C-alpha cells in the first residue's frame, strides 16, 4: 500500500470515528488522530482554526449540536502529489 493510500485510510477512519462517537467522546478521537496544534482548514464561516481543543469547541461541537443526527458518508478522499 502506498503512503498516499495509507494516509487516505487514516483520514477516512478519523472522519468515520468522529461522526460515530458521542459529542462527549469527540476529544478522545481528535487526540488519537491529531497533534495539539493541528490546523483545521474548514469552510466559511469557520475558516482556519488552530488547535485540537479549538477545533472541537469551534467546529465539531457546534456542528453536532446543530445536527444531532449527523452522519458522515465518505464518497471520495483525495491525496497525493500535486
């Protein structure tokens, strides 16, 4: 398996786990996959968020609070050299 395929599998696992966990457990998922100083590049109005805890509080928790039945369906994960 190529490095790109392994990285895409990791991203897919993270997105699946973060979508499937309870909001109270989201930080433990984030900590397993991300550095403390992770840089989240998210769509507007969130834009750039720095830090694991900030990502939880500014993006993931509000998302899950707004959509309690949120489901993640990964159709495509892109990676590689550009």
